[in-house]
C-alpha cells in the first residue's frame, strides 16, 4: 500500500510525501523485468525466454530508473484523483534512486489554485472619469488623416530643408575614421522631424540645400543591438539629393468623400469624434475594472501560486525584450534599470494572476456563462464596426491556438465584470468648470 501524506507548505503550495514498502517495490520491479524480458534479445536465450534474474543483472540501472519513474507517475496521478486539488504548473520532484529491498520514499511539490470564497463584493464605491472629446482633439485627428493623404512635391531649388520635409539622401558612417559594416546607405528617404533618423542627423539636415553634405555625430547606447556601434560615437556624412514637401489636400467635403463613405466634412468630423470617444470610454472602462478588482483583492486577500506568477513574469519580461529589440536595443541584465524592471514586472505578474483567479472564482460563484448566440452576436458587432465580413473576423479569431475558446472566455470575464459593476456604487466625475 502506497503511503501518501500531504503537508501544506503555503495555501497554494503542497508537499506530498510518498512511501512504498520494500515488498511492493519488489513486485513492481519483478513485473517490469518480466515485461522487459519479452522485449529484449539476450545472447544465449531465445527472445522472451531469458530468466528475470539475468534481465535484472544486465539492465539493473535501466530497471531502477524506469520503475522509479513509473511509480512516481502512477502515485501522483492516483493522489490527484483522490484529492480535490487544482494543480498548476509543473510539479517539483525530489526522487532518490530506487533501491531494491528498501522502501522507496520520494516527495512532490505542487502549486495549486487557492480555494476562494469571495465576500463583501457588493456596493463597492468607485469613481469614474467622464469621457469628453474636445474640438482640438477632433482637429488633431483630422490633421493626422490629412497628413496620411498628402502628396509629395518638389520644392524650389534655392530652398533649404525644413521640418516636415521629406528628403532623399545618401549617407556614409564612420567610427574612429573607419567605415563599419553597412555604413553606406543609398537613396534613403527621411521625413525630417518624424523620427525616421537619429535626432542628431535630422537636426543637421535643417537648412541644407540639394547637393549639400552635412555632418552629424551620434553617440550610441551600450545596449545597442548593432555591436559595431554599441557604446561608440559615429560620424555621418549625409548628402541631400532631393527635397520634397507634403502637399496637404484641402479639408472640405471632397476630402471627406475621398477618405471614406462620408457625405461631408462635418460627417467625417462626427465619425472621428465618435471614434475618439469610444477609445476614451474603453480606457475609462478598463480603469474602472482595474479599480474594482484591486478593491476586491484588498477585501479578499489570498496568495497567488508561485508557478503561475513565474510563468506570467517570464511572458512580461519576454514582451519587454521584444519591445527593446524593436527599437534596436538589448535589455541588459547587469544594470540597475533591468533589476527595477524585473521587480516591477514581477509585481505586475502577481497582480494579474490574482485578478484572473478572482474572476474565475466569481464566474463559478455566480454561474456566469455566455451562449453561442452571444458569441456570434459579438463577432457580428466587431465585423460591422471594422467594416469586415463575419467570416473574416471569425477566421482571424481562429488563427490563434484555441482562439475561439479564448474569445469566449474573454466574453465571460466581461460579463462577470458587468455583473459586478452593476452592483457597485459608481460616482461619475463632475464637469470641470475650467475645461
């Protein structure tokens, strides 16, 4: 009979102690040896006819290893079937070598989901920002749209480069007077002031005329991906080949009709206002949800499983590395900034895991589900808002592994939050008289 004892290390970490008596170990070894004897070829015996004593002697290490692993696996599986635990992450095994004639004792560390009994969830007081859209925000959105639909035209030959121009250049770079790999760039377009090139280069181009060469010195950070330039100063010589300016279309009814299915400029402005308002309302809603969940966690404190936090933390750190790489930078480990980022993201990971577990517990508590009809209705809403076909939206969702299941779970979480917010006391900020 396998001995199984549970020790609560923390509310979300359990240590399971297993012990198998010597005679039971012997029975498992004998069973494995008989099976192995039928499968292996041993010189001097017909296949499957070798005595188990010979098999034991010849395959001693393999037998100990495989029988030990099998006992661990079946024992843990049996324990989890009998206990109302919800394990998460990979178990940590402490398994000594199996020895014949001795008790086989080993232990397993398991992280488990906490058993949550959520209370004090009604009547939570929250403050909600009022969504407002100013005329200036609409004008700025309109200017960006106008800029995207501009055309490039040449400028007078005697005019120098101005901020907002697009210039065609050839560029050469040098470190300590010597060229570096990839130092020559031909026919490179730079929109001056838009961050297309390093700030030092763009500033050096201001006032330059066609045919003129300007120099700029750039000091690169130590964590630059390009190791030929990392931590070094490079001098660039940039020659202007062409200066172009953006010809902006007039903001009138014709412009509105050209950029979309709008009847007039006022119609376009109203649509932009709606889009800005919708984005603000989404941001305000997210903030409201965050405040609600943080207050619920404060009222119902619990421990997050270590392995779930570690997994989420690793994902957040990977996202941070990808963000830095997209800017041509490494995320350096041996820096104070890295250590702070790592610590901040670990706290964020713990907070996110707790919120997920809290939502999951509340969904079960209130039996919140979404129907197939609700899923289909949301897909149709997305398709309509983005002017796409329902089939295309559905295909995009299903592109990801378990995409539809994740989409449905997102709707369940949203419905749960709707339920909770509907039973909270939400105060909307008053209009600011200075606005």
